[in-house]
C-alpha cells in the first residue's frame, strides 16, 4: 500500500512556515502556579496559598510546590510528578465517591471579545494513587465568579440556572482517556468567545453516574486525582490552530507526508513541543475542509523487540490522533496503523538515522474515509 503514494518530506523551510507563531498574551494570571502567598504546608489550602486562584466550592483543592516538604514536588501524598513548568502545580479530585469534586477558578486579566477565537491550553497528569481516569473534563467560562457551598459536583442549576453567570462550557475530551501517570498530557484547543467570559474554572461538572471512567486497577483511593499546570488562554493568531494563511499549499493531498519536526524521543510516544507546533498546520487543513480524512502511519527505530516496537508505533499514532482530536478534529476522521520498525526511512546504524525513523507519517485523503493500510 505504501508504494501507491508518493512520499514527500516537507523541507525544513516549509516546516518553519507550518510551526511559526507570533507572540501572544496569556490572559490567565499566575498560569504556572508559581506565585504564592505562603509556601504550601497543608492539604486543601489552594485558595489561601496561591495568588490569583481560588476554589469555587467547599472542595479542598491542593497546591504543591518544591519549596515545601509536606506539599512538595515531585513527591507528594498522591504520587510523583515534576512540574510541567517551574516548581508548582495544582492537584484536584475530578472524580470521587459520593460525587465529591474539587475545582480551580481564576479571573482572566481581561474579558474575551465576542466572535474572536482564543486558544486554550493546559497540562494534566493523573496521580499514581488514582483508581480511575476520566474521558472528559469541563472548562467553564462565566461572567461572574462561581461560589457555591457544596463539596459535590457543580450542577447545571449552579451555573446555567444563573442568568448573570452567562456560562460558556467547553467539554474537553480525550481520544481515549486521560490516563498518563508518567508524563504530562497537553490539552490544546481553539474556541470562539461569546464576549461574556471573565472567569475560568476547570474540573468535572458531571455526577459519577454520568462520568465516563477507566479503571486503572490501582485499588488505592477510589478516585481520579489530577495534577494541573500551565493554564493558558491566548488570542488565536497566525500559527495557532485554526489560523493558516494558505494551508493547502503546505500539505499536498493523497500523498505520504513526513514532517521533520514530528519525531519522537527513544522509547517514547509523547509529542515533543516541536511536534505539537508542527501539527498546528495539519489541524488548519483538516479544520478548513471537513470532507478530508487523515491516515496516520507510525514507525520506530530497530532497537527493541518486534512486538514491543509494533505497540510503540501504534502509541505514537494515538498520541498524534489524541492531539488533533483535542483541537477539535472528530475521531471518525482519523485512522492509524503502526508498522513498528519494518519501514525505516533511514539506516538504523546511526543515532541520526534512528531518530529519523522514530516518526509518524500521514496521508490527507480527499475521497471518503482513510483507506486501510496493508500489513
């Protein structure tokens, strides 16, 4: 099947036009949870310790920082994770017995403009002592702060039933589930503002009965506890998902394409920052024409067992698919196949050659669904 498509390696110059970005202003204060009133010492002291953030309910959201022995990073009571950036991050229960919930809330540095597109980004990591992982999290924008005396999930009555809140809810869903306990999962999506967004809140707004969960098998605390870092809301502009001057010129159709920046570290399947930026251009193409479908082809170098490399190549495809779906591309438009180390692009005898082989290629199909790949 591979031979039916011309293979095009997008040149470094072209790759720069794909990933180039203009500076943008983050409208979230203290986005990395670095500025604090007090170095955290106690559980549930998120609102008291941090500057610019609060808890909208009686749920006891946590704050972790490397300055603390009791509430430190990377080691803490629910697991181990270094900060995605800086020294601190938040921790909250998105799922727990009895519909117990925790949330984070902040006031944006300025309100969003109606009809303008904005880019929302944040990083998540599932704590090791979590029995469950979630499929979806809610990001709620409101015109006024939410303050409810409850430890349970916020219902639609709390925010949609208040006309002054002028709530705007984004449901951010993973391709599978938000399960990664080892690395940070980077959520990145674009939305159109209504002009009423003054406050931002993150958490699970659904009751347990309506929350889609994945059982991790840990048998520890019967909950889903997430670390949160690097929250960003920026005006979307050139280089951001959804904004392309001429995406069609960058990505030929019905051809096997390789982005030089879309490579992976050894024995890893997480996207690098350069890889995520490179996919912004591909997202622009798919978002501009909903009739297009995408076929992903994952590859590894020759290090490791055949069966393991097969699984690793599939995980690399899934990472790309997860990222694109997080930006808003429907899952049924994306299909992938892993090839392990069977189709090297370069010789595996050098490190540079092996690095080029740790890749995901793709085909943008113009007719019908992505064609199944032959093994």
